[in-house]
C-alpha cells in the first residue's frame, strides 16, 4: 500500500451509470476503510478538525475505525453531527477537512469524507441509534424547515431536553437533501430518510404540509401555540432567471423545478406518473453543483446534455468531483459561452438558444476575472429544453409576515452567525435563509449555533 495515496473508492462504471439513477460511489468496505484509516497519523493538533465547520473529532473516529470499533466511531461522530451519511457524500471535503489534512502536504489527504460515510452506512445497516436526552425540560421550540439547518438545530435542542416540533411546507421532510440533490449522489429511501428518522428518535416531531406565514405565522407560534422560541431554517428556494427573450417558453425550467419533479416526485421511476421534460437536447445554464445535478439528471433521462457557462473551467463553482463525474458520463461543456435569447417555435416551445462567446477580462468584485462578450461571435445551439441554474434566494413569505424580522437587500434574514439571533426577540435563524444558497455543512453549523443561542436565551428566561 502506498501511504501517500488514498485507498481508491469503488464507483459504478460511467457508461453503465449514465443510464441509471443508482448511487455513483459505492463506498469503502471494512478492509478498505481500515487501510485508509491506517494512513492517518492521528495528529495531536489535528488540522482537519479546524477545517470541519461542526468540529467532528476526526482523528478520534478514524482511530476507532482502524481498531475495528465502528460503533465507538459512530458515537464520536454523533456528538457533532446528525447527518454523517449525508455529509460523507456531499460535503466539499477538498476545501474543508481534507483541504488542510497534514497528509495532503506530501501526498493525498486522508479520505475523511469516505471514512465518515463508511461509519454512517455501518450505523444504518447495524441499527445504531443516537442517544436521547435523559430528562425533558418542559420548554417547547418550533423549527421552520426540515433541511440540514432545521434538522441539526432540532436534534441539538432535543438532546438538551427541549420539546421540538419542525414545521415543513412540503409533504416530506429533508429540504434540498430530498428534493434537490439527486438520488445518484444521495439515495433518499436509505440514506436521507434514515438520518431523518434518527433525528425523530431523539424526540423531534415533524409536521409536514405546514407553510409558516400562510397556515400559521411566527407570532402565532409564539403567542398562541405555546412555543418559547423559533428557529427559521427555511432555506433559499426561490430560483433566479436571466431575463432574456424567450425565457417564458414551454421547455424552459428552473433547475429547482426540474430536480424536484425528478427527486421528490420520482419522475424517473416508471411507477410514478409525475410529468417531466425528457428533452432530446438539453442546455443547462450555470456552472455550480446544482447545474451539474440538473445536467446529469437530464442525461440519465436520455438527453444529449450541455453545460453552458460564461466563465472558463477554472472558475466553475461546482465541486471538482462533480465536474469530473459529469464529463465521464458524457455531459458536453460549452464554456466561455453565454445565452442571449431562447428561440421559440410557432407553438411556444423551445427550438434553440442563441449564445455568444465570452473571454475573461479584469477581475471583478468577486475576485474572479469578469467575462466579456466577443463581438460578432453569436451562434445557435440546437436544443429543445433549457434548464436555468443561476442560483436561488430566500422566499420572502416568512419575512413579509413576521413583524420586526429584518432582512437584507437580497431578502436574507439578518442573524448573528455565532448564535443565530435575529432582530426579533425569541426568533433565531440560520442556513441558506440567512446566507443565501451555500452548503449542507454550513447550514448544519448555523443550526448548531441557533440551538446554542436558543438554549442560552431560554436558560436565562
Ligand atoms: C441541486 C442542489 C445540489 C446541491 N449540492 C450540494 C452539495 O453537493 N454539497 C453541499 O454541501 N451543498 C449542496 N447544495 C446546497 C445545500 O443543499 C443547501 O445549502 C442546504 O440544503 C441548505 O440547508 P437549509 O436547511 O438552510 O435549507 P433547505 O435544505 O433548503 O431546507 C429548507 C426547508 O424549509 C422549508 N420551508 C421553506 N419555507 C417554509 C415555510 N414558509 N414554512 C415551512 N417550511 C418552509 C423548505 O420546504 C425546505 O424543506 C445543493 C443544493 C441544490 C439545490
Ligand atoms: S490532519 Fe489528516 S493525518 Fe492528521 S489527524 Fe487529521 S486526517 Fe489524520
């Protein structure tokens, strides 16, 4: 074994997986996990832990894997994270724990994400249940939204003895984990649902089909429903569009709608009758993780699929692994390309997309080189479906129905990042609703901060 290299992880063959929705990565088995764990030098001042937003005791759990004590490893992870099987699959470890791992200086960092996933999958297969609070404290807290921010906040508060109810607008809990990230990266019935069940086993109640701001307001939760505090983890689910001609045509979707139809409403399965655009040629506009997910989904539904992105490969915001997988599966990248107009046929359906070539100019406010159009370089891509994946912002429903709750110009809730405190007493917030679209682990970090803030507030009341 070469200690400078990661133990390779098994994956489905790209040609096979391009036509199915089964998970791409197959994970480590016991032997592979123990081999990989043995590469970790269990640093005293573990840099990997400083890179983990929820401060998992990484050398601690890796040592237990090496010694074959997987339940002990699971207990260590459960102290800091309620969603290890999710994080082990979708966290950008390359820019967090693995990005600062000491092993990465001379060789490849430890596969911390794959080891976390191994422990979480073992836990599921062996019926591991996290420990419940020994005593309840009689106080009720409402959590709005059942994505990673809400689930984490609820789980942490339940462990402290609070009676927690999550209110979720959709008919199933999980937020983006369920409706956004596709099955082939994050299986729903096994991985996501089991981790949500584990949060419920801590005593958390989840009420679905409750739209806060419509069914009931935050003020009513506090004054009429007996809740002493509220955490808002309502995410950033409102899609953005480009505002170009033809964008209202039939066959143009937001990535959110397209992915929700497929993931939550199971359009890809023959036993479900959810309609979805099975275009022959699909352009996905954007270069983030969401764009990669939409493109790889369209490809699996049978389309020739393009990613259309206005900057170059170096600026693609998606994880390197996702770009690599998309390319392996056959997604075609049209980089330094920007849409100008969607062409529409006489029946109102998409029949093509006019684009322009771009080049990179001086850096802009984000530090990335600004894309500028190349004069006279317009061309048309022959597509029948366009999926816009240009980012999302928080839905203003909650802020517009809650007096005293301040939002910024992007409609993100203003909250203290150390404890989630908002401008309204007893109301805390975190995750995408505060930061705008970000990541699972940052939403979990904010959920933890919110639980800490609420506990401090209610302990002093
Ligand atoms: C397609 C896609 C792929 C992604 N891939 C990755 C990835 O690989 N890695 C990664 O780290 N991150 C990824 N992300 C980002 C990540 O999923 C989000 O940052 C994260 O889910 C945010 O968590 P959250 O709890 O703040 O919000 P969400 O997960 O959005 O959950 C919010 C929940 O609140 C509910 N809600 C909203 N309004 C109300 C209301 N008024 N009343 C009741 N409930 C309400 C929503 O229905 C939703 O269930 C991806 C996002 C998308 C869309
Ligand atoms: S920094 Fe790397 S080698 Fe050191 S404890 Fe963390 S994972 Fe192990």
